[in-house]
């Protein structure tokens, strides 16, 4: 494996050891890594230097304790009615501690100072497993870059006031929840509303289509693409999958500007290591694990074939273990449904952009709302006949292990098949 891919996996293992409070084992692990990899001496020192930085940074990051009332400083990165998503920065129990967790909760208390996306807030409450019970929330005097997401959400909701406005917003900016999310989760399509590499790549292609209608020099096109994608990343709330995709494409564009030829897998590893250096606790995020697993699986497959069915299936197999682990289930028709829904997703993204830009006639609003309702009806019909497979704890462990073996076998078969073809 390329250097940064090895560093990426080593970083994840190191963080898991540290979080298990096995500090001696963590130090021994770094020593084993130093002597184990057959790199040049300077390269090995650099390898362990990065691991040491991750070691120290992990010790400085804390998880918000459960069943304990704490004060938290954070930023509203999304809001739907009275449901909030807060990205925490630090919390106070006996002293202020650095953290980087997302909190999901409802808050119905009346206030004369409205809470908006992008607001810096102070909240008091308790965390119970994945839920947070908020007793008090107050705005601070500061705003944040996340206000850009709030601006686009307010504009689309104003221009399309029907009950499916959340779907139109989420198909570009992510964050689908509730009953709408359930419709897409049961058929394995929720990733279409989670801002993945798919969304970023579509926007990337759209930008280059627009460039083709101009005389802008290629180097300026690449620079404008990087700037635009980072603005887009802000509107997604810096979701794990969007961060990975934007950083990877930006690095690829940067290497082309500089005239460098670097393996895409190595760039993916570099993005992953950078992500971990910024926030070591991200390795416990389902979005992080799914995104990087799918991306690496796809990069390995496209070395042999560009067949969309094989690529889609490889991504599905890479995501499957984490779907089983975190969500205790999976949809067996996800790869097929993903391919079928690509043109539908294109259409929804196009419609969403129109409503972001213009106020449409009400007759068109009704037609689009009916179109989305038909899509949801179709998905409910499909899920009734091919239901989402739910697993209990014991079965999920068994299927989790089996899914990893299935992924390895699939890649081995593809490698063998196309290697033989190349030899012939």
C-alpha cells in the first residue's frame, strides 16, 4: 500500500489503542511501526512523528460524558423547526475540555433571540447515549461560517414551501432526517442525501461544463474549482463524507497545477491523515468510516475496470460492515437501487438549484411536489416487498465479520480475473 494509506491505517489503530486506555501498548505500537515498515530511515522518522502528533492530539480530545450535566459551547450547523444539530467545540464539567462532537436534540423553549443556523450557542444539558437532553440554550454574540448553509436553506424553503422542501435541500446539502430519511434508508438510498463523493463529483463536472463555455485558462479553472468546493463544504456543515471528497478532489487539482503525478490512493491516505490530525475522534464516526472505505474500495477497483455495476457493488461491500455495525442492518438491493436512482438524483439536484435561484410559479411547485411524492410511494412499495434487513446484536457481529471476508474475496476475484486478462 502507498505511504499515506499505511500511515492512515496505523493512525486509526493507534487512536483505538489510546481510547482503550492502553498507553504502554500505544507506545510499543509506534515502536513496532518504526522498525516494521521497510522505508528509509528519514521516512520512518516522519511516519512516527505524525503518529506522535496524533497521539498527543488524541489525549487532548475528550468525549462529552454521559449522565452528567455539562455546559457546552458550540455552533448550530443545522436546524429543522425545533430540531437542532450542534457541533460542539468544548464542554465544562470541572474545567473546560476540548471536544468535537455533534449533538442532536429538540429544543422548544421560547426565546426572543431566535436560534439560526450558524449561531454560536451555549447549552446546558445531559447526554444519554446518542441523545442529548437540553435544559437551556442561549445565543452568543458571534456568528460563524455555517450561516451560509442557513442562507441557502431559508431561500429554498421560501421558494418551495411544500412539505418536500427538506428532500430538495438535502439532495444537495445533506442532512435528511425523520420519516423522509426512513423512506430512503429502507431501500439503501440514504447516502444520496448525505453529501458523498457522488455529490461533490457531480458539482465538479458541472463546474467544468460551465468552464467549457468560457475561455478561462485551465490553471484558473482548477483554482476556482478548489475555492468553490470549499464554499460548498461549508454549506454541508463539514460532513465527514463531504470533507473527504472535497479535500481529495482539491488535492488532485492542486497536484495538476503543480505538475505532480501522485497515486490517488496516496492522496486519499493524506486526506485521511489530515482529517485525523484535526479531529482524532472522527474515526468513531459512521460517516468517516463509510466514506473512506467506499473511496478506497472504488480506487482499488478502477485500477482494473470502469464497469459501473462492479464499482457500485464494491462501494456497497465496503460500506456494508459499517452499516451492520452502526445501524444493525442493511438493504440487499442498495447497489441496484443506487444505479437506478442516479438519473432521479440528477433531476432532483437540478430542481433544487432552480428553486435556490428563482421563485417558480405555484403550478410548477405542485407538479414537483407530486413528482417527489411519487418517488416516495415507489420506495415504500419496494421496501414492502424487499424489506430492510434488521439484525440483533449477536447476528450483527457474525454478519459484520462475514461482510469483511466478502469484501476481501470480491477484491481478490476482481484482481485475479483482470490480472489474467492483462497477461493474455
